[in-house]
């Protein structure tokens, strides 16, 4: 694994355009998912064949979801992990439920939060590399 990982944040304006007033009176447990950001993490030495490893995806998703819960509070952010050949893509999706629309009252704070979350992922680099390496080694042994 390389000493550095490339991290790129792509913000989405879906959250900015969300009409929270339309959903303020909702009393059901319906969740509205609104994409706030996609964070692309790229490893030069990432074996593209790992992109089909569902166990790897699930383990990384668990790690990233724990980081999101620590950063934004449990249940406010849903992290979906997608693996692609040559890179690891993390899409952070904000799930809105009853009362969850409060996060949209300050879009700029949410925007900054997504960038801070990307920094959390950078800080977890060694753990991410350890997980990828373990799955890569397991795949090579087959």
C-alpha cells in the first residue's frame, strides 16, 4: 500500500435543494435519503479484483458508518461504500426521518461536516489499509 492516499470530496447540491418545509409535518418513519457528498479514496496499489469483494465492502462500510455516527450522531448519516477497480468510493448520504430535517437548517455547516468527515477517513488510513491488505492476502491464498 502507498504511504499516501488520494482523497477527493465531491459535494452534491441535493441537500441544498431539499424542501424541509414539505416534510416537517411528517409523522411516519419514512426516511428521505438526500446525497450530500461522495468521497473518493484512491490507492495506487489497490488490486482492482477486490472491487468484487463484498466482504471487504461490508467491513469498510461498518468502519465508515461508525466514523459517521461519531461525527454526526447515530442515525443521521448513512454511508454507502462502493468499490471500483483502482479506487475505493465512499458515498455519504444523509438520511432524513422524523426530526432529521434539522441538519438542513444550516447547509454550510453540513458542507463543512462532509469535509471534516473526509479528514476522519484520512486519519483512519492505517485501519483502511489494514482491512484492504487482509482481504488482498486472503484472496491471494485462494
